[in-house]
């Protein structure tokens, strides 16, 4: 995920800003970490450079 996406992504539940916590980077991309809503506190994983912004109840049912 490119870090400049932070300017346009928001929490899918309440549309508030997300805070980025980077676990690993590759070149100028975030490869793993989490996005956390500044209002409701919900977290969204970033895996292999792809943020999973599905609401939590939909995430559990998604195929692996």
C-alpha cells in the first residue's frame, strides 16, 4: 500500500480517519501493518501490501 493513500482512505464503518501502524516496508510501499480508526478504534490489517477494509463481520467470512 502506498502511504499517500492515507489521504483518501477512511473507516468503512464511521468514515473517520485511519491511523497507520507500519510493521514492514518494501521500497516505498507498506507491506504489512494495521490501519486503526481514530474514532471507533476498529483495526484493519495490511497484508502483502493490500489493506483489508472490509467490516469485521464480513472479514471473518471471507475466503482465505
